């Protein structure tokens, strides 16, 4: 229910993009905008969101000497997602709360598909089993050149296992994200994240006013 007293269906909004594009920052902005409009919401992230998923997150992000195979990485991602969907996301949506999530299934197609070369059909099979048709109502894809994202990540200091990947890996991830956005223009909106914070925020606000305001 909004401040006007109107009942609205709970929505699922996700934020995607390579490292260093500002997903977390702009997710907080959207959360504040929605709360100002009377929306009750849950902010979460992937991998993570439950005790089990957070433990899997540590396994996935911790740099290690031995290689984690692409399939093992993919299965861990979906194990965390299964816990997240069943224990957090669906219950929140069913209770009428909107859900904002830092990454979701698009990230698996981009990182394990594009980045690790796992066939999309294998990812799709896991998606069907784990999410059972749950898809975001809106996805904000923040896009910047790979060298920009990598520079921002290096400036933050300590890097996780994914952030230590080579530029070619992130080029494949970025390309896969853009290919998905081109195929799903109704759901995915591209936000140019290379610009100043104010400019990026104006792009996000435009999407909120064009798409989200219609739901309120």
C-alpha cells in the first residue's frame, strides 16, 4: 500500500553489471525513493541473503590457490540462490513487500555463461529448477567500459576472487549482459555508469518515473 492508500502488487527489481559500476550505491538510491513513496521493501544480494547463502558467498569470493571449476562455481551459485529464493525472496513478495536485489540469475548467464563459457542451456536448466518461473519485474543494468570498472575496484583496495579476474573475462561478462538486455528490452534497462554520480542518478530516476511510478 502506498501513501495514497492504493494497494499495489509487490515487485521484484534487480541490479546487474560488472564490478565497479556502482550497483550497491544506486540500489540504495532506489530503495530510498521507493520508501519515500510508501513502499515496504526488502534489500538483499546474491550470492547471499540467508545464513547458508552467505556461507556459500564466502566460499565463492575468497581468493584461493586451487582453481574452482566453472561447473562447481555455477552449482554453488544456484545452491545459494535456491536458499535465497525459497527463504527470503518469495516470502517477501508473497507478504506484499517489494524486493530489491543486487544481482540475480542474469549474473549467472553473464559470469558463468559468458565469463566461464558454460552453455546457456545448462544455466537455463538450473534456473527452471531453482527459481520456478520467478523473474524480476525490472532489471537495471549498469554499464561502463571494463577498464573503468577495474580501475574503481583497484582503488577500493583488497579484491575478491572475481575481482582478480583478467580483463578478457570481464569483457565477456559485459558483452553477455548487453546481449541479454538487447533480447529483453521490456525488462532490462541500460544505465550508463561511466558518467558522474549525478548523471547516473538522473538516468535511474528517469527509469523510476517512467516504469515504476506506473505501478504505484
